[in-house]
C-alpha cells in the first residue's frame, strides 16, 4: 500500500530528516584516521537521544547499532565495531531517526584523510547520481525516470549499480512502498504523485555490480572487493520541483571551516 502524506506530515518528516542531517554533521566532525566506527555510533546515538528522538536502526529487525557504517568494499549495513579507520579509507554512514512518529533517513560517504583520485571520482559520481535521480522525482514523472537517471549517470563513468538493494518509501514506517531501484527504464513504473515521500539512495560500485552478504547476516560488500559509495536523501514529491527533506549542508559547512 502506498501512503501519501499531508503537508503537516511532510513537515514532521522534514524535522526528522534534518536531525539526521545534523547527526551526520556530528559524525563529520569526529571522523578521522584512528577512530573506531563504534565510537562514531555511540556519538550519534547520544546526539539523537539528546534531541528528543530515537535511533531508527537500533534493534530494527535485530540490527545491533544506531548507525550503519560501511567501509571501503562494504556497500551497506555494516555493523559498527572496534576496527580503526585508516588514512585512505572511505566510509558510508547511514543514519535514521524516529521523532514525533515519523522517520528520517539519509546517508553520506566520507573520505578518511587523503584518498586517491580514482576513489574520489567514485564518490563524486555517486553523489551526482543521487541528484540526477532527485531531479526526476517530481509529480507526473514515473519511478523509472528516477531510476534511469541514476543508472545512466553512474554507468557513463564505467561504474556498476547494485541491483539487490534499493531505496524506499518512508513516513510512519522506516521502509514503506514503493521500492526505489537505482536502475530502470525511462517512462516505466509507478506514476509519481504529490504527497509521496521516498528515500533515494544510489549504491554504486567501482567494479562489478555483484555483491555478497558477510557472515554477520547484515553487512553487504562487493563480490570483487572493490570500493562502493552510497549517498541518500529523503525527498517529497511535488509539482514542478522535488523537495529534499534531508540535507548535506551541515556536513558541508563543517568541511568548509576545516579547509579554511
């Protein structure tokens, strides 16, 4: 069943999504070579609870932590642990919160110290793919227009789109219909209507599209052990232009300060 949201409900999802954005900015301030992913997880949980919300992922279908943190060849659903991040790593941090009865969800792939240009380009293109998809997330288009835009941009650089993992609707539930694939045919699929809220999240591999599940039952990594990148926004469907409810601006503001 599809759930179309009222304007009031969309604003509550925006509030949750902006708390996710601010939580990811707190991660940005702390993430560095030498820190463990478990330390980042604890930091995020404290920040979320201090702002009157609950970590959405903690105990979700048995997931043991508040963040999904996936390093290098891990695609998504990595479990925070005592492993130390190293210079040259990339680290996808996926965060969700529940506040006022509504969920927010967003993800960002960070560079740890200095990364090589090949890896940096993967992150740039994955992020660009997200925004290419978002551009098509307007009333009157079809879901396949979003999916195709992501796929076309990523594959134009020789990258692969993960097939087994997709974006999703979001609202009173963390995962609602429809599924939002990152590949597809232009003009196909569900007609997008105002009030639909979806999480768009390209997962793009440097090598092949095949993935495997690790023994922990959660972590998904590339079958060829090449790097994977992941960016995600929560988006409300509108007429004329999409409405991005989450944000990377808090991360970017901190990163600009560091550069200064």
